[in-house]
C-alpha cells in the first residue's frame, strides 16, 4: 500500500493451482522457494503416512498369524480332550461291565441263582431306563423349537 499518495496497491490475483507462464514470471524467488519447501514437506508427510500404514498392515498380519496359530492349537487341544474324555467313558463302561460280570460269576458260584436273577433284572431296568432318559433328553435338546404364529 502506498500510504503517501493515499492510494492502495491493486489487489493481486490469487495464485492458481496450475499457474500460467505469465503468472509464473510474476512469482518471486522466495515464493517459489516456499512452494518447493511446502511440496517437499507434503511428500515427506505422505512418505511417513505410507510407512505408518505399512507398519500397521505388518502388525495386523503378525497378529492374524498369531491368532490363527493360537486357534489351531486350541482346536487341536479340544480334539485331544474330546478323544481322551471318550476313551475314559468307554473305559468306565467296560470296567463296570467287567465288574458286573465278575459279581454275577461269584453269585452263581456261591449258588445264589435267585439273587443273581433278581439283581440282573434290576440292572437291566436301570440301564434301559437311564438310556431311554438320556436319549430322550438328547433328542429334545437337538429338536428345533417351533416359533409361534
């Protein structure tokens, strides 16, 4: 602004994003230097952002690998545990059957035929009732619940 004459300097047009060659000739070297520095800073910032994004992706990849490995171990452990539990149940049933057979052999050897027959009937009633209740409950848990309406 020219204050002695009381006049203002004419306003300069804003610098366009893609200036024309005439506008480029009007740019001062300091402004050009500042624009170049700003673009260099933007490029450095974009490089930092890309580097951070890559680090985020690498961390997510490592986490996914560890989670998948842990899930694999958990499933393997669950399969092993199910196998062990089934083996233990079968062993308990086999031991019970062998124990009952030994009991009946001893009763028959002692001449207690009537007691052996009555005990066998009781065992058969208990086993069939227990098995029926077990499978009825299992079927009820697996049956879909009908929706009203």
